[in-house]
């Protein structure tokens, strides 16, 4: 008999959903670069501006409860990358 397998969506909290421009700004701030290098194009009519992931199954079954905010997670990721890629000047 085969064991049942489940698939879970694991993501941040709904209140952390934001536009891509906001997340771009978080990354740019974390690496110390201003947004003058970024050009945002208008979205195509069929583009979803904010993608929502339903994590309710992970919350219920796995007690998924993310605690690291996007700001903190991006900051930590940048610091980690700097420690790994030491010959890159960010």
C-alpha cells in the first residue's frame, strides 16, 4: 500500500503581500542601491499584480506560522550572500 502524499503551499502571511515594486525597494535598500537603476514598466492587462498563496492547509496541518518578516528575511539573505560571495562588492 502506498502512503498518502500531500502538497503544501508555504509562504508568508497575507498581510505581507505587496506589489513587486515594494519588494524591489526592499532589496535595493538592503544592498544599498537607490532605485534610479530600475525602470518599472506598466503591467500588461492580464498580469496579476499581487499573487496570493493559500497556506491554510500548511497552517492547519503543519502549524505553519512564519515569523521572519520580508524586510528581515531580505536583510538576512543579503548578509548571507555577502558572506558567501566575498569577492563581490555589494
